[in-house]
C-alpha cells in the first residue's frame, strides 16, 4: 500500500518529490509534520515512489485528519484527489478519523466547487459569510504578488506611493535587514513576534514551535529569518519559507520602540527581493480578514499589491467519515 510514515526508510524519496512538484506547499512537506510534532502523520502517493504522479501529506489529531494546502502534484485535479483519498482510507479508518480536510491553494471556481460537491465532499467557502473569513482553518483570502521574471526596480514602482516612501524612509533612518536561519536569529525574531502579539492583544504560538522550524528546516534552502536592525538592535522581523514556486511570509513581529522607522516595510521588501533572486514566481503575504483600509493588516499588505485584488481560494474540502462527530466538530 502506498502509505509511508515519517520514520520510513523511503521518506526522503517522498520528500524529494514534494519539493519538486509543480503544485506544492511547505505545509505538505515531511519537515512540516516534524514541526507539528504533537500531531500524528502519514504520507500517501500515487504511482511508483521513484516517480509519483501525486502525493498527500496528512496530519492527524483526535480523529481529525488534515492535509493542509494539499495534495501536491502537477496541478490540482479532482480525479487525482479522489484516488489519493481512496488510498488513504484504510489509514484514516485505522486512526478512527471522522474527517479528512484539505484546503489546496486553488482559486475559487463555480464549476470546480460543483464537481467537488457532486463527488461527495462538503465545501466550506462561499456558503460561509464573507465577514467570517476566519471561520476556516486557513484564510480563504490571501494577498499574493506575482513576481515571475520581474525586475525589482520595475516592481517597486507598482507599490502604493506611501509604501515606497516607507521602504525608503527605513533605509534613510539606518535600518538594515539581514537574512539568517540560526537559533540565535530565531530567538531574536521570537522576541519581536511576542511583543507585537501582546501589543495587539492576539494569541501567539509558543517558542518551541519556532525552535522546531530551525531544527527541521535550517540549512535546506527553505527557511529565512529576517531581522531589521538599527545598529545591533533587532526592532522588527519576519519568518519566511521558500518552497516550490512560492515565497511565503508566514509570521512577523516588531518592537514597541522606533516604530516610526518603518522597519516592517523594509523587511517585506527584503523578502521580495530575495524571492525574485531565488527565481520564485509568487510572493504570498498571507491571509486577510478585512477587505478595506479600515483593517490595518489589509492596508499594509495591499500597499505592496496596489494594482491587484486578493486571491480567493476554493476553501475547505471536507471528506466526512463520521457525520455525528463532524457536526459536533464544526459547531465548536
């Protein structure tokens, strides 16, 4: 049966495919499963492991199975999804799972949505109120910048004039951004992340979660820890993953001091420049929950994508295995 576990002797071949697949995500990697070490995991593939045609990495906890941003392959295809789910069913049943959830980075499409529903999946997307964009596990609306083959000098001119001004202002004030992947850099980043989260009154992840990113991803050309410094003081930072054709800004932070230095703008620009130099095609600013400039996070991200709308993804694709447990789960 084409199912692997993380300690299988063949897992490196699986990971090699996930990294090289045209349609992929860091959250489908074996490394991601190790970062989320309080979850169980298993890995499904179609075809020979030496040359698979699709794969799906599944994390499990308390009967909930989640193939976050999966599956991977040449592209998203419903028939391929059905084949992967069929292969996964014995393992899902062995783990007493009541639900397999997927949320691939595929733009919303009425025909695709209808096909998935016809094939028995429960869809969670436009049937949820737009103002409840946070009701899905991953945001359905992301700000994504097309950087395929662009020149940085041309790209920056497409930004909102205020965004360009703030990037340049940070430089004039002596802010320097460095990219690292060491534990020491992660320690400094986490401090900026913790301070920012407390300032905004939002929940934040424990330090050990970020430490596992260094332990599992450093030295593999995946993880970037960006720190904006004034002299030796790190005043802002970001965590970035480059995987497949995408650079993904995943977490950010900033201190309460020197906020008029506009360091977060320069941090974003440093990530974008590195992604262009690395040959990436997309720069993902992450999700949004507001849709006008009254939402500060939306306003910040839209300043870099002034000429583009957000991307609306297909949402959550739920394969329900136990209806009673599923209903209790979604009502939480």
